[in-house]
């Protein structure tokens, strides 16, 4: 009996064959069918895929016919060459991302790395985490230290040369607001400011205008003072000292606002 010829319309199409393989109508294991399906979709010959993976064409053929399975270490490279994810290769639905897409993509790319490259990335990650745990070095500020004391009392009418030298300190809430340092001389500003204290001063016009009741550093004639600004007078905190009154010829000039006392521990060197 002559064999019945299959008409072109009855021949199985490539799309139908691929559909059968994925739907379970193929006798081949699902993984084998998927490797072949995605290889064909990528337009790769078995020998071309084999060359990219560093295996023989026979190995690829065995994967697709069910006579062998790809080594687990080859799966990342296999997915990369086929342009698919692990989930697609094994016919699983990708889970809904619980992290931003950028992080998900980073993880997917990490899974495509070779074991050696994964180890390198993990080592780099550990090194970065360790470096990030190290506290940042403290910031340093350069202030001007004036060697002329601020009289917290009545000073000698000697000439104030105003010489200054650089003083390096660790940055802090008060040192950030200051730009120069003076040493207190006397006890008229006790108990807030004691003899020998180094006060932090924010100079005028860099600072906002000094208001009555605020403590400032002043130049009157040839003498410098740390006092409370009053109405036409400079006042002391120590009640034993009367207010200082100056005539117009004295030419009282505000050096700046006293913003705090410099902690010796903040001085570098």
C-alpha cells in the first residue's frame, strides 16, 4: 500500500512544535525542551552555543534530547547566552519584586556571573561594608588666635597690636560659628567666663549685630574687653565690678560676638 503523503497544510509548524514542547505534549523532559526552544529563538546552532559555553556540540545535543543535563555551574552562562532568566529556563513565574527594579536587575546580573566573579564581588562588598563602618575623621577648622588678652576687669592702657596666629581645632557646634579666639584676663565676667578661658568670637561684620544683653569682645581705646553690651555701657557679670562708661572720644568698637568657650580638648597639637 502506498504511503500517504502529508500535505503542506498538515505538516507541523515550528511554532506548533515549540508549543507542544512547552505544553508537555513532548516526550522530552521540560528542561531539555526549553533549552532547545530558547536556543532556536536566539538563532543559535548547537555548535555555536557550545562554543560560547566552552562545551562540545554533542553536550548541547545531549541536553536537548534528554541524554544529559547541563552542569549547575553552566546555568548562569546558559541563561545569559539564551537571553533568558532562570525562571524562564525552568518554566517558573518570576516572583513579584519586593525591591526596586534597579536592585532586582543587579541581583539578576550577579546570578549570571561565574563562581569566581561572584566570589570577587562578595569580597569587594565585605570590604566596602567594613570601610563604611569606620567613623569619618573629624573635620578641622582654622581659627585665628589673638595673643592680646580680653580684659575681664580693667586692663592696662597698653597698645593692642592685634597680632594673631593660626589655631587648628576640631569642628563643633560653637567652633563652626567662630573665626577667632581670645584669652580672658580677670574675673569680672565670672562665673560664666573665668580667667584663662579661651573664648570663641564671631567677628563683626561676619556675624549679626550684637544686641543688648549679649556678650561681646570690644576694643576701647587701646584696651580689649569681654563684656555684656548694655545701654551706653559695658557691663560685667561679676557684681563687684561697676559698668564701664566711655565718652565718645574713647571710640568703643565691637570686635565680635562671644559664642562660647573653647574646650582645650578641641585644640589640635
